[in-house]
C-alpha cells in the first residue's frame, strides 16, 4: 500500500511539486507493504522525516518571497532577516535528517549528537564501514559545510544583515525602486557596512535558495535510494 507520507508535510500547503524521488519511494513502499502497519515501518518514518525537512525549506523560501512583496520595505527587511535564520536552520535540519537516516540503516555506532555531517566521526565511520556510500555523499561536502557555516553564524552569533536599498532617501523613493538585499557573507555587522561599504557584497534574500535548491533535492534523491535499498 502507498503511505502518502509526503502529504503529511508542508508540500500540502505549497504549489511547489513534491520531488519525484519521494513519489517513487512511496511507489516502492506500495510493492512492499500490504497493510496500514506500513505507516509505522522505520523506512516510512525516515522518508517522512526527510521529506518534511525539504518541504520546510521550500515553505520558508515561500515566506521570504511573500515578505519581499510588502510595501513597507523597512519592516520587510527585518522580517526577512528573521526568516533567513529560519531558512538556514531548516537546511541544516534537512542535512541532519539525512545523517540520521544513514546512521540508522547502516548501523553506525554513533551517539545522537554524532549523527551529523558536520562531525568528522560520522564521515570517518561511514567511510570505514561503507566506502561506496561515503563516496556518493562526499560530493555534497562543500554544500554541507556552507550550510553549517551560515546556520552557526545566524543561530549562534549574528542574524544575517538585511537592509533596504534605494537610489535615494528611502522615504522619498517609490516602492517599486526600493530593493531588499542581504549581506552575502556571515559575521558582517552594520558598523562594517557604515565604515567600509565598498567592501560589502550584497545578494538577493533568496540567493542561497537559488544556489542550493537543486543540490538539496539531489541529496534527498540519494537518501531515498538508501531507504529504498533498506526496505
């Protein structure tokens, strides 16, 4: 039977299509499970957790896009700054869901805190016990490191700096000529912007989502493959 696990995620709130890897995984479940007991199977639990995380990434991206439409760009910039903290956190949660899945189905002897792609022990044990699996995921290492860097900065140190940009004084510039931009480097403060403005690189609020989305879906595809083989 199909479990329709992806319908219990934020995808049911969005116009965004469910990634094909989840649909195909549930079709596989349909060939493996005959009763509603499938809903309690470990494979389904892991798949739903992973899907929920990528759906949350898409949900926060939608909230950022919606906030950008506000006519009050000053309040929108503050709102988007907080949403971006949430965005980086959901990306890290997706990575954690993948790490927990691999640690579980490949019987890695790790504590809960060690089931984390940012931990050397996780990578070392995966390589030692399952080198072919390690080889598939190492291609995501740069992305994983970048997500961790931004998440750690946003959550533990500084909220990403998001400001209104305009060709003149914002109070006199029409709404359609104002833009909301974020600093494209972590750990930048408003004092740096004020004292060395030419050194600042700016990006659209959804810059990272545009860069990361396809890779995040590819990551989900790989994890779904592992769940399928385990089931």
